C-alpha cells in the first residue's frame, strides 16, 4: 500500500501508522489513503472512517467539544468524533489522532463559481453563526479572540519583508497599488472600530475555502475543518466569504449586493473598508516565498493570475468602495451591535 504524507519518515512511518490504526479500530482495514496533510481516509469492512492528526491534545479536545456542542445546539451539518476504545485519543508520531465520521461526498463538488452553491454556502454560514453565538458566549475562555486589524497588519508586514523576492515577479506600479489599498483599508477599519459599539460574538470558522464546504451524497451541504476557529464578530467570516466569491462575480459590488445575507453587511463602513484589503494576494505571496515555492512555475502562475489577472477589476472595485464609504452616513448603528 503506497501512501504519501508530510510526516517524518514517510513510507516507514506510514507502515507503522497502518499497524497503529489496526490496533485502534474494530474490524478489518481494507485500505488507508491520505487525503490531505495529516488527514487519512480509512476503508474498513464496516464503513469508511476519517483519521485526523492534531498537534496538541488541547486542539483536539476543543474541536471535539465544539462539534459536539454544534450538534446539540441544532447544527447537524458537520461530522462527529468517533470513540472506539478507552485509550482514545492516542499519542502517536508526535501527534494526537482522532477518528471522525465519514461524510460520503456527492460527485458534484461545492464551488464558488456556482451561484446556487454560493447562496447555499452563505445560508449555511448564517445558520452556523446563529447556532454558535450561545457556544461563544458561554465558553469565551476556550477560544482565541479574533483580532482582524492586527492580523492583517501582520500579514502586510510579512509581505513587505518579502518584497525583495516579490519584485522579481510584479511591477512596481502594481505593488504600490496593492500597498495603497491595504493602507487605506487598515486606516479606515481602525478609525471606524474606535467608534463602534458592543458587537455580537459568535464562533468564527476562519477558513472558508471551498474544500471546507462538503456536498454530501444526500444533497445536504456540510461545513467541516475547524482548525482556525476563534470568537468575534461574524463580520470576519463574511469578509472572507466575500473575498472568495468576488472573483467569480467579476469584482462587481452590485452582484455582491444581490446576495441577501451579504447585503446587510454592505451598509457598514467597517465592512466596506475591509473589503479593500488584498488579504488573499498577501496570503498567497507570503506562502509562496515562505515555503520556497518561487521556483515552481505552476504555483507562481497561479499567484500571478490572482494578482495581475484580476488587477484592473479590483482597482475599479476599490475606487467604488472609496465612493461608497464617503456616502455612508456618520454615526449609523452597526448591524453587529446588540439592540
């Protein structure tokens, strides 16, 4: 059985990992397949199971608690943790392993390019926040608090440190424009946040990539992978969602406004300022340089397409945001504040 992984030892480690799974799971294991970093699909004679490795017991315990609380709170659209013996969870290969319920995927994958999927994903996110508000407020000590402004300042700082490399691929005019968007966005967010009132607090998913929306064989849409959960205003998740769908909308504000649950957020100055921040561009360039992938033509082309291919549309979108911010009335009550 051939398996690849980022675990140290690769084939030798995976051979031992297979033995470990056989000790932990009832029934006969037919095959083990890595599906992404530290996540494995285990086919048994009874039913498939997902095995996932966690860096710390706290991380595993938090996600186990959270998914259980989600189910109990009326959000059935995710997986549950499975227990097979008293030694669960087990420490192996410098990781804590847990077993998760397998959700059989539909052949039609979720995609932000599909309008039906975009709207259904937004509805699912809305329900997720509605159900996690109670979890967040009753267990604040368990979660990291979201700090979007500082997180984005840090991301911009890393991008600036990597400029000597980035300059080999991007024109100075494009880099200057990206930095001007980020500067305008962060200054505006900081200015508006100082005058905002008490905000609604929910559990934030934090990683709304399309692969974390799973279309099940039964047709239901599921939300998975809670490695980056934190607590804060739902705004942060909606910003990330908007950033994911805008490329498929041609960076059209009017098209974004047609999404009913997104429309409410577009009345907020803070949200408008934040929409201008090139979070995805900075993230991808930072990752490319940090992981020393600048020699990979395919990966560089992908990031260049994100940066340059959409540059004119994003520039037009940015100029529209500046006009909209000026038009918003001062002192307007935020939709995130409690009534």
